[in-house]
C-alpha cells in the first residue's frame, strides 16, 4: 500500500507484539463515565439481520465496536466479544421467499458478503457469532424464567413480557415510545396484550414461516428476546459494554436489557450502553428499508478499507452525520499524512501518552490522530496499530 509504514518498532505501550506494557492504572472512560474493567471485558454487539448488503450506517457501528475492543486490549485487558446474527426475522423470511431461497441458506449467503466487507474494514472477528436459529432453546428458557418471575404471561400461544414500565425507565415520553414501538414492529395496538408496551418473547409463527416446538405451541422468538438470550448464552448475566446503532436505543436495547434483568434479577445487565451515531444521506437516515444507502462495496472500489475506516472514526462515536463524497477523499489524505508521520523518528513519550489518554477518554479518535500527525514517530505508529489503520 502506498504510504505504508513498518509498525514493528516503537514503544507500543501494551500493543501486542510491542515492547511496551499497559499500565494497570489505565481506565477507559466510556459513555461519559469511567469503566473499570476486570479480565476479560465482555462486549455484546447487536449484529445484522442478513437480508441485504452492508451499508455505511451499519459499518459505522461495527467499526466503532471494533475500536472499543482494541482500546480495551490496549490497556492489557482481554475481551470476549459477541456479535449476533438475527436470522429468525420476518424481513429475512420475506426477502428469501421473494428470491426463491430457503431463509437459512439465503441468510448465510448475505452473511458471507457482510463478513467480506468487515474484513476489508479491518474489523476483528468476534469471539462468538451466535445465530438466532441456533438459540431457540435459550429463548424458551428465557420465556419460562420470565413467566416464573411474574414478568410475563401466556396468551393464545404467545408469551408476552410485561413492559409497561420500560419507556419511563429509559426516559421516553409515552407518545414518542408508542410511535417508535409501532415503527419497529412491536404492535402496541395488539388487543392480545395487557398493555401497549408488552412485547412478544415468543409467538406463533405465520403459515409457511420457520417454527419450532415450545410449551406454548409451535412458534418462534421475538426480536428483543433473541438478543437477550444470545447475550446470556455467550457472555453470562452481565455485559460490560452493549453496543448498537443509536436507532436501537428504543425499543430494542431497552427491552433487551429489561428482559435480562427481569429474568435474572441482576442490575445492571449492561454496565455501559454505547449507541453509535446514525449516518445519513441527503438529510435522511441511511436504512435498507428505504434504499437510502451508500454501500461499503462501492466505496471500496475507490478507496482502501483503512481510508473508509478512518472516515467513520474521524468524529465522536455518538455523533450523527451526513455522508458526503468529499469525506472519503479527506480521510484518504489524512491517512497518508498519518503514514508519513509514522515514518518519522519522533519518540516523544508525552505524545504517546497523549494519544493513549485521548483514546481512553471516550474514544476521542480525532484528538489522538491530531497528536499523532503533529508528533509523528511512536505516537503515529501507536494510532495506526490501535485503530487498525493498516
């Protein structure tokens, strides 16, 4: 690659393969507060519903999740990362049927394309990649636990979680919560439910859709229950960081957390919740459902994966932003500046400390990159290594 640099030397300060060591005093500040970590740090990333190709909005979430893991490992703390695949979902089943393919086969094909894009963006493979269709029994167990705790009720083959208090628990006004519940398919107008904010943990499957046996009849999991069950199955009763796009805050993350807490009696379920800022195009949120998309595969025709990655990271993680083509050109130039700086002999310990401090301070990538470009040498190599920009 033009402008690439040898990263083997320098005082890596805890980066694997370097001579440096992480300090036990390193503390990551995340989502506005310190997050002291034991070993390993448990990270749950809300993954994909594999029915279409990867767009820039999705990629932003997964690149930031990858950076969180890398910054944690920079401190000397190992990670266990789960990134789920929601392969039991109405939109996947419908899209697969339209294309004349079995839902599971079609989902695996789309997942292949997603994984290819993630590799191009230097996203490290997660420790666990649970698929919803492989965790049906965990959802059944979760449903039973909720029923035993009085946090759910069974009706006509459904198991509904009692969610009346969920909107107020996350500070949402009722009208706004109702609108979001309807937008994301939680059906608050369903007469079977005791309360509009009750959600299906288990429900009967429509004719022709995938279905599995349960104590309440053949059916399938609800969306929020799938993620809660997969997190519990792979990471246990508490996660250190729960990561997803800002559009997942309600209802998905709110119910995922509420389900796990109600079933286990554990508070908090997620020690930190990170909701990555949405990416827009022409003033509208980027989304598969609207076709308002910039595809990763298209961007990679004109720029390196490292340049696309730096474009996504050159801002605060919770910042919503609108994609403009010149942003990728700017990122490519900044990346070349960073490579040039890394090729210099700068050995400023203060600059390396500044880079680390910026990354530990709520993932302040722009400040870390600015210090690296100005100081060069070890500081620039530290940024390239930690942010996986080569």
